[in-house]
C-alpha cells in the first residue's frame, strides 16, 4: 500500500500516480489524499482543513453572518483520514479475494461536503437560505450557550418531551399551549424568547446548580470546559 498526500498532477510528475505504480506492481493499492481530488477544475490546488470548511458551507452556517467561524478542531483532516482508512481496508479485502490492486482517493473538500450534507440537502430541496446564528440552534429551542453566575453551559432541547421538561423546570408550562412553541420547527423560529428565558434562569444560579437541576430534569446539558479542565 502506498499512501500519498499530494495533488494528482504532482503524483504524475513524480511517477507515483496509480498507473505508474501499477506497472511496477500489478496488485498495488494507492491511497491518495489531496485538497480537491482529481479531475476537477481545482485538482492542482493545495489546501488545508480550513479550506474544506470554508468551501463546504460549514463556515457560513457557523458563527454569525458578519463573521463566519472556522471550527477549531481540524475535523476535515480527521474525517479525510478516516475515509482513507476505510477505503484502504476495503481495497485490502478486495485484493485478498481477487488479487487485484486499487486506487483509493479522498479529498478534503469531499469530506467537508459529506459532513455538511444535511444542510446542503435541505438547501437544495427547500431553498431555506439559513445563515449562521452563533451557538443558538435553529431546529429547536433552547439550544445555546448560557452564562451562569460563575461560568458557561450548553443546553440542547429537541423534541416535545424535552421541551415539556424544560417548561416545567422554568415554570413556563403556559408555553406548552402557545402555538409559537408547538413544534421544534416553530420553537426554532421563535428561539430568541425561549433562549432569553433560559438565560435569565441560568444567570441567577451557579454552574453546578444549573447542571444539577437540568440533569435531574433529564435535560441535556454540559459545562463549557477549557482543554485543561477537560483533561
């Protein structure tokens, strides 16, 4: 197995493209990783994780409209490596059965697009034209980060049972009959009022108290931790 992290044209120039390697060893497996893959108009361009995030629509939907946000962990890099691994393992299994080699090709942009596929499919079918809303969710509420008296937490409420538990905890059971909040979609459309109510509740409590009460109510939540706090 040969693994190459170079643009297709560079591999050809170096004599490391699949056809050249296959002429030397018929059953060879070539796994290539590049920014844009082969055959397209950008195939000879170079790039890193952030380029995939930017061109897949992911950055546009993160952060805010006037400040798109790149995700700190290089998930496009990691995802491309995972796809390469799966493809190479499949090629090895095929070679074991048939004796034939193969070319496995992955690219950062393809990975990024595949990870953002739900948003791209939604846009293609509905032309909803979503924009970034920071940490505040759009498909339900409350979904956001909230400041406590001594820190910050994230809360995610999706689905009617969770919303009922949230309303009970907040003392807002009247909202269960409010047509503005009758579904996840409608709660997402009217998310600001729900999130503001949640922020008021969190502001008067410590992080530990918020997490304790939310957890007892079976509402998904977690503290915002630094890397040092995580380890």
